[in-house]
């Protein structure tokens, strides 16, 4: 039942998202911030470090993913310590 | 069997949603070059004491409990992901993102949230062409400072008047999101207004944000309830740690 509700809600959301043909789905920084900034004569400039070129962004995401993954893995037990109750129950089951 | 079917349905829905999402989208961060130098410097000055206070708090709490630094890092990555995750809003036909600072503030405290939000914003400005280096101070004030302190304040106030935890968490997410965008409107109107017309520019900017941000703020409220409930039920250990000086 719950699965059916999720599927129905998702389908409805996707229908609205994909069916809105006139929408450009631009971010509010374009639709709002840039619009008012341009009207006031201060359009945004190209970022000082522009990674939005070719595959550079992909490379940055790769490096960030690798770094984040290693750090997350290194600190995993600090973040998610073992459940002592479950651990005791498991040891109790395996004890001869 | 039932769980597997449920998991499959959720996975299929998420995969379909991801495939159909538009490729390019940006959000509330004020882009490079929009703020005049004076205003950019002013917002850096406003952000600095909060950042200093947050870093001090992070150091003190990490000395007392070494695990806290890892927890703050975890919430930092959540804020980073949420604050560059474009979500299409069908009513408005535009995309925007939640901030994540409300839920972070009630779990790790608003001071430390300012630090993690600043780190997320700096990384986005440096590597993702999202926001800007000169506008970093203004973005820290709107998303980090106002988002975190308003979210934590709303949660504390709601708990003080005996409101159930899920409504309090919802309010934290909602208020932090709307507060962030209201502050962005204020920053923009203050910097872009000519000959003292700030008041007349503030309301149109706020009104332009509203169709996207009103539903997204409600979404962020539900997101905060979900995250809070998940940690409360599945990882209460994290919550014990975070409640030491946090607000939860």
C-alpha cells in the first residue's frame, strides 16, 4: 500500500515537472538574483576560479568524492559506533 | 518480502526522478560581482564574529569529545549537498535548494553550524562556480548565521512552549529556509538600491523569491522532521553527543 502511494506521488510529481513545457527550470539565482542585479546595472561576473569548463567540474567532483569517501571511511566508527546491545546479543549467539 | 518491494518502489521512483531532473540549476547564493566592494566588505565584517565564535565552540567541544569533530564534518557535508541540490518547483517553473542549516543547528548548535555552512559555501565558491568569493560574507550571513540562529531559535522556542518535537523540527527547517531567503533579499536590496530606494526594492525581490521558496521552505520543514526522526530513532548515540551543547 505504502509503495503504491509513493509510486503515485512520484508519478504525479514527474507529470507536473515534465509537463510544464514553458518552464525553463532555471535556478532562482538566474530568475531572481541576476534579473534584479542586471536591472540595477551590476550583472554577475565570471567566477575567479571557473570550473564550469569541459570536464573540469567532473574532475573536481571526482577529487571531492575520493577525499570525502576516504575521510568518511576513516572516521566511520567515530560517527556510527557499534550497537553494544546488538553486539552482545551476537556474541551470545556465537558462544559455544 | 514486503520490505524488498517497498525498497524497490522507492529506488525506482528516485531513479526516475533523477533521470527526469533538468541538468543545470543554480540557487540562492549571490553570484560573483553583484555586490559593490563596500557591501561585500561589510557582510564579511558582520560574518566574522559569528565565525570566530563558532570556531571557538568547535574547538572546545572537540577537546571535550573527540568524536564531535567527525559529527560536525558529517553535518557539514549534509549542508554542502543540500545547499547545491537543485529541486524543481512545478508551481513556479524554477529550481532552488534547501539550506540544511536549520536541522544542523538543532543537532550540533548554531555556532558550529555557522562554521560548517561557511566551509560548504567556500568550497562551492572555489570549485563549483556557485556563489562567489567576494560575496562569500553575504552568503555566510544569510545561510550560515541567519539560517542557523533562526532555526535553532524556532526549535528552542517551540520546545519551551511544549510543542511536540516533530512540529518543533518542522518549524526549524521552515523558518531557517525562509529566513535565509529574506536575508538574501535584504542584502540584494541594500546593495542594489539607488538613491535610498531600498524599501521599494526589498519587497519585489522577496515577492520574486516567494513562488519558489514558499513550497521549498515547507519541503525543508519536512526534511528536517525526517532527519531529526532518523537520528532520534536509529542513531540516538549521535543525538546524545549533539545535545551536550546543542539545542536538541
